[in-house]
C-alpha cells in the first residue's frame, strides 16, 4: 500500500476511491470504467498542481519519503557486477556507508553511497544512513583505491547527517569527515556525486566534494536539518518549516546559487512513484557529466575541483 505524505491527503482520498471502484469491478459488479477514468484524471491534475508549488518543507518530506529509491536501488539499477568492499582497516565496517567496484555502462568504476535502508531491519542495520567515523574512513580508503587504479568515482548521497553519538565523537568523527573530504578533493580521477534524497551537513559533503554534483528535483542539501536549525535558533523543532524556507536547501535554490551542477527532474509525484524511470534518468545524467571528465588528466581534475569549491566561498552569497 502506497504511503502518502500529510500534504497528499486529498490525492490519497481520490486514489482510495479509484481502488474501491476497481475492487467493485473485479468482484463482478457494474462497469465503472468511466467513473474510474474521471477520478484518475482528477487525481492526476491534483497531483500535478500540488507538486508544482511544493514548499521547501514539503520538499524535505518528499526527500525523506520511506518509499523513495535508496542508494542500493541505484547501485542495483545502474552498476553491473557490483562487488562490495567493507571495512576501514582500523576499527570496523560501517553499513551506513556502502561502496565497492562495478561497471557503469561498460566502464569500471568505484561506487560509494550512504544507505538508509528500506524496512525496519535494514534501517537499523544501516543506522538510518548516519555514518560513524569508520564509515568515512572506509569512504576515504575506497576513494584512494580508485585513484590508484584509475577508476572514476560515482557517489549516491542520502543521509540526514553523520551519527552524533558520543562514541562517534570519541573515535574522531570530525577528523574522519575532514579526511574524507580531503580524499574527495585529492582524487586524481573523475568524480560525479548525486544527492538522491537528503544531503545533510558534513555527513553528505564527505562523499560529495566531487567534480560534478547532481541533485534530484525533490532532494535537499543543507548544512543542517530544518529540525536541527529550528532547535538552535528558536529552541523549537516545530519551527522546522520556517527553517527549511530560510536554509535554501532545495535543488532549485542550490542550482541558482551555483552550488550544484545539475538538477534531475523527478516523475510527477516524486521518485518513489516511478523508481525505475528515476534510476534510468539519473544514469543518463551521470553519463553526460562523466564523459567530458574522462578526457582530463589527474592534475587538471584536482586543480579544477579545488577551485570549484574555493569559488563557492568567494561569492559572498548568503
């Protein structure tokens, strides 16, 4: 059964009526095809009107939709012969960060991403996509491995942020994130990152300091979650909608500010409504961004990548 967000309740009611009429027809009742068609047209128009004017807070809810394709869905749909690699060679393996070798449209690549999980068991196993220091150390290890073997890097980011627990801080969370960002900037190979859901704080940029950064239309990317921002500024997490507006965290905002390089349109109603279409579309955009980078040597890639991120700090945009 499809999960509907709070602002989608009118759409849910129409789709519920359509399903009821379908069951009536299946049970041998009267032919209601005309009524189903009328309700379907009405639902599609309402869906289109609703998604044409989403607020930043509503986009945040879409980015967090439980049925939204996660990192491993993109890996399964785009990467052939994926071979996962585990561990940071220092403490443990962190399932919040996944990575490994595979082939993207015939080319050998290194894949990285943050995985939230799709049900209760997998969400707990992947710690809801919130990585600990060993996760970022694993990412750094795989990025450096990609550099040694001249493998382009693709990352898929979907995290509310790095894990904030005491044990993570005790094991050097901030340093691990900084080292992962450093490895991203130093990689002598093409690097394309895609924000597929939430891009939360340093936990996201640790896997997204790339040559080209894509965002899905209804994804978000920010220095802090709206709830965290509201708790700090107003001491009231209920003011998250106002914080979302102020943070400029939508794909449209970030593209306008030149902080990301491209926005991938989503199917009407969000990526979760047509996951396979969404994944294929992301693959096409990644390929379009990756191909020109393949012609550049390592020193040029590093220099351009560093300049790209330094330039963001020179704009004066707030």
